[in-house]
C-alpha cells in the first residue's frame, strides 16, 4: 500500500475509506543507504559486509548491497545477527483544526494529534512549532529533531505566512512600513515582517505588478543595524520570495483581511503584532511555511505525507548528513 501524498487522512473517514497504512508502501529503500545512514560505514564497507554474508533480512542473507526493502522489512534487517536501529524519517503536513491544541496529548482537551494515526505517533512524530488553539492551517509533523529545530529557530529565517482577519481601523501603508522596519514587542523587537494588504483599485488594474506595494517598503526599510548585513539581505530575500509565492492568495483578500509574513515563531506573535498597532486578530490561519504551502485539498483536520520534492525542499543542500537520510523519508 502506498501512503498517497494526496490522500485525505482523518480518523472519522477511516471506517468508510480506510487510510493507507504509512508503515507499508511501495516506497523502498536500498540496503546500502539504510546501513550507511545508521553508521555502518561507507557504501564500500557496506558492499563488503553484504559480500561477506553479514547482512540478513530475517533468515535471508543479502549479498547485494543495492537490494531494496520496504519500510516494513527495514525492521527485519540484521547485521551479524543483531537488529539495526533504523529510524525512517516521517514528514507530514496537516491542516490543523481550530479548537484543538498543538500537542501530542492533553489530559483535558482535544489535540491535533487526535487526527493522526497512533502508529505514526508511536514513531516519534511531534509538531513543528506551535499554533494557538484557535489558529488553523499548516502544521508540519516530523520525527526528525534536527529538521524540527531548524524550521523553528529564528536563526534560519524560515518564513511563515499567516492569513488573518482583524477588527479595528483598516491597516494601511503606515502599518506595512512599521512591520517592515521591525516592530517593538514586549519581549524585544520583532524581526522585519511583510504585511500584505488587499490589492488597491490601482493594483487590481495593473496585473503586471502584483505586490509591488510591499516591495517598495521591504526593499528600503529593514532597519540598519537591527541585523548584520548578510542576515538583513537574506531576510529581505526570504520575505520577498514568500510575498511572491502568496501573490494569488493576496488577490483573494477581503477588506478586513491581510497576510503577514514572519520569520520567527514567538508566543502569540501575530496576535501581538496586530495588538501593538491597535488591531485585534479575529481569525488566523497559517498558509505557508518555508517552501511549503498548505495543500488546498486538505480539509480541516486532514493530513498527508510530504512528497519527495517537498521533503527535499526542506533540507538545505549543505546538510550532507541529512541528505543521506533523505532517501529514507516517505
Ligand atoms: N501567531 C499567533 O499569534 N498565533 C499563532 O497560532 C501563530 C502565530
């Protein structure tokens, strides 16, 4: 069975239309890569281990290191008769329901983990960062702690795009500029952020320049001195790229809505950024994180595994040790 990247997975739908079990699958893994990822030596060493008859799959000796095994069979791999601890990395995108906590378990309240199968949770899936109980949208889950840390740490400038509605006076160019310069919050200045407002009548007419409005500010107003030059340049690039990626979403904004792109994940950050300028967030949804957009086919509470391209996009090319694990992901 295949863990389809598009299949909808909800506990409730499982009776009518059983969710494919992610632990089995067409996905198969080369033995030399699996052994290399679990530190059994280089690919050359592993070839020799196989030739010497030291690698077994259950009772069967594996003499060819290029042999492929399924995710289920991985657990039966033995080296010198001893089981190998091979952790296949999982990466899942969920459309978090509003009204559930971002947690694996809670004694009193429903959690986003209630929408995931127990067998995946048992394999160490944890949420990447946190969305408030009343926030919906893109929530990633992984058992890769290094990746989790990287996606959450502000040092790595991974953008998060939120679609929000708000109450209070309409946001305008002045607010765009304040966010772009880095807003003072009670726990220290926020990194510069991009606020995207509904298209003005003028912009709606000019289809050749989607989003030129924010570029004007982001391009000029990242506060000098707030970041080292290189970081500031990287932040500007990340914000602009995210803004371009959500240009279509911007076109669909209602008058009391906006998009906010931030590269941090502080407690209640978006709500506090709006409150700092006298507005109140009335609904909040994360629609993008780093290179990933929330799949519009996922209804509230549904999830799917990331496809190969999406997984690869989360790992920087320079992370050679992680890239060695990449082929193990599904
Ligand atoms: N900012 C918030 O205020 N809440 C969230 O859930 C995410 C970002």
